[in-house]
C-alpha cells in the first residue's frame, strides 16, 4: 500500500498534473492525497511508517448486550394510576427484574414471585 501511495504522490508532481484528477483516477479523496504529499515531503511516507497491522482477538459475550426494556403494557399512564379505593405496589429489584401488582394483593403469591425473581 505504501508503494501505491508513493506512486500516486509522485504522479501528482508530474508536469501539468492535478492532485484532484490523480486522486479521482485512483478513487481516492484529494484531501487524502494532499495528506500523503505532506508525509512524502517530510520523509514519513515509508514502508514502516504505518506500524504493525493490529491483529483481531476472539471475543465471547458473557452477559446480555440488550437490557430489558419497558413495554407499553408495563408503563403506568396517569389515567391508570390507582385511586384511593384500589391498591398497587411496584418493586424494582437490583438485578433488573421488577414486579407491578394492581388491585387486590395476595401476600403469599407475591412472596413466591419475589423469591423467584431474587434468585435470577
């Protein structure tokens, strides 16, 4: 690749050459070719100037990358907030799970649900 860059830069120095035309011919942006010319002038457009090619490392995702999101059915809209005659409870657990109960509460069932969610 360095040799190609050097060849393109040298071509821009030929009599009557336009950097924009040379860049277009090789399908590069003219700004990129101007940057290569600066490096060439400074003596930095050399084989070892790009450094080593980075290697790819294997990756294993061990936790979900997408978090649970609230659905429209889960949202409590102002209209559906409990009135003084209704009861409601919301519990958000540190592990991201939660429970929302409206209406009559059954303590035994609620306790079982919370036990299951805490274990997750």
